[in-house]
C-alpha cells in the first residue's frame, strides 16, 4: 500500500513538473507501466523484510 502510494506521489510530482521533466500529454499511463516492475520489486522486498521482522519478535 505504501509503495503504491509512493508511485502515485512520484507521478503527481512529475505531472506537475515538481520533480524532473513534466510528463507529456498522454504519457501518464505509459510512465505508470514503465515504473510498475520496479514498484513490484520494492513491494516484494518490503513484504519480505516485514515478515522477517515479525518472525523475529518475541511473543508476549
């Protein structure tokens, strides 16, 4: 959820020209598709790290 939100914020910043070159008209979908593989990798690593952290916690 957080990783997907990060993608939306990044695209919003690019759309408004806040971070880097502004997106050209009609390129939002293509930029989202281009960023999807990286976002999936980051989400997978974050999920794995969360599960490892939860397994290492001492039960109450």
